């Protein structure tokens, strides 16, 4: 799942940029390559995300991680018999860690390595 997460956030955009750069032979391309990237990145990320979701459900079935029927909070009673059970899945943890890592790396790059355009 970690590899799929990296492929979703880094592999799809870089792969599309590489593929489109190989298709275009001029420095002034038409609108087509931009449309490929504009629509290709969300479509590619959606496909990988659906695959990660299927992999997570498969993992949960194999490990019997879902012991009971999950009921969303808005369908539960407002009385005091609520249990506070955590339903974190492996995919939740992997995606949160990958987004947090990406934000940390971006902040480090922005504050320490990016040059100032002000002069």
C-alpha cells in the first residue's frame, strides 16, 4: 500500500509529464498535451486509489480485521451507550503518513531550499 501511495502521488504526475514530453516535438505545443495532463492526473490517481481501496478490503478480509458491522455516527443513537471504537484501516494510516510526509518535505523545501523571487 505504501508503494501504491507513492505511485499515486508521485508516479502518476511524473509519468504523465514524461509521456507527454516524449510526444511533443516543439517548445510551443498545442492544447492537446495540456489536456492529457489535466485530465490524466485525476483519472490516474482515481484508478490507483480504487486499486488501493480494493487491496485494503482484501487485506481486511484476509486478516478478519472487520469483526463487527460498522455503523456511521449519524445513524447511531444520541443516548449515552455509544462506544468510542476506532476503525482505522491500514490504508488510512498509509495515506495519512504519505500526505504528512509530502507536506513536511514541501515545507522543508519551501523554507530552506527555494530561492526568493523578491530579489
